[in-house]
C-alpha cells in the first residue's frame, strides 16, 4: 500500500545524490493532510525530517515523538506558540517580529529557527521580502532564545506557468542563493544560517542547482493532496 511512497522517497534521494553528491542535502517530507501510516512509510524509506503546517494537526497526529525531527513550516499564530514549543524540534517559519518575540518570550532554552522569506513578494504569502532580511537578522540579536539556523524560502507556484515565467522562478532561486550567502557573511553569532530550505515538488531540481540544503516535498512523495482534512 505504501510502496509508491517508498519508491518516491528513494527516487528523490537518488536525484539529490546525483545533483549534489556528498553534500548532505536533506529531504523534508511536507506532511500536511497525510496519515500517520503514510508518514511512517516516508520515514522508513529515508526522509530526514518532517514538516507540518498547523499546530493543531500536529498535536492530533503525533501523540509520541516521531523518529526524525519534526519542524513547523506553516504560519505560527502567537496564541499557539506555547503548544508549538513542546511539539516541534524547530520552527522554520518565523515570518514577523511579532512571532519571533512571542516565541522568544515563552522559551527558556535555545530553539533552532529559520527566517521565512517570500521570494515572489506575493500578497497571499507570509514571510519577509528580500530587502528586509538583513535588518531583521541584525535585530534578531535581542531574541536570546532563538538561533537562526537558516532561511526558509517560498516561491510562486510554477506548475501552470509559461516557460518564460518558469525561467523567472529559476532566476529568483539563484538570486535567493546569493542572498543566503551574503546573509551568512554578516557573521552574526545568533544567525549562523547554515540551512537554505527551498524547493518543493514542482521546482526542487532548480532549487538543488541554486544551492538549497533542504527540500520540502509533499505531492512528489505522497501523491496529490487530499482536498478534505484526513489526518
Ligand atoms: C505543502 C508545503 C510544501 C510541499 O509542497 P508540495 O508542492 O506538495 O511539494 C513545502 N513547503 C511548505 C511551506 C508547504 O506548506
């Protein structure tokens, strides 16, 4: 029943190895709306991490700790912060100062987090636009319990786009790789930024070419997403 998931995970891991041999690029399974059975099949096949979008869904699904790290990749509501701290090994979706502050206030040990970047400047998405990343990171020194280990970057969907628009996304990924390297060079001790989490099912090969260290895949591993909430 889960053979296709296993095959999909193995195929993607092989592709990573082909494009970026020996670099330790990580495969995160984006597990929103997936069942625990599907998720366990993906873990067994070798995904390195899990990403969930909603605190409530994660609370319902993971009654015990998963065998691989579980990260939050969706918008974190400030009233859910206290639950998120116990559930997740990392929060990859710090998308505002408000969230950073709320999370920092509740923590009493350091938590690895990522700054979310909205590369396509899309209204419907959260995250910082490119030109705000530097000043945000400079300010992040004040949140003593947050260690910014990376950037998690969102791109416009590319599936239905013309080839010229697809090229734009590909160029945007290269630009993002440069932004990431520049941000690393700031040398902030609170923001080592070793990770660049970019690339989803539609565009992960481009992301790997552009320097991504972590790809986040849902449909490519599990098939098309169910429309209604199966948990
Ligand atoms: C759902 C989701 C993904 C995976 O999307 P697919 O297109 O199914 O690969 C990656 N990142 C985030 C933040 C997501 O919400």
